[in-house]
């Protein structure tokens, strides 16, 4: 497993929770969507699982780059 995949796997659930929260708040805030909450909330759950994977994959290198930068600064390079 690559380091990027490992970091993405760790970050995936946090991103999933945030995407789900944003989707749920959006559904419950608007009365026209809240009327269809029984149908929309399962769609929000599925969408959050699907959207979190590519977002985690995009965020993982940035987290690794930050650590590498600190490590190089500490080593005096």
C-alpha cells in the first residue's frame, strides 16, 4: 500500500462525515427538500460515501507534503 492510500484511508471517514453533515443540513434546511427527506436522506448517505473517496485521494498528498516540509526544515535543508 502506498503512503497516499494509507493517508486517504485515514482521512476518508472524516471527509465522509463532513460531506454527510453538509448534505443533511441542506436537506433539512429547505422546506421543499425536507418534505422529501425520507427519500433524500438515503441518497445523501450514498452520495457522501461516493464523494468522500476522491476528496480523500486529493487531500492526502497535501497532508504528506506538509509533513515533508517540516521534516526538511528540522533537518536544516
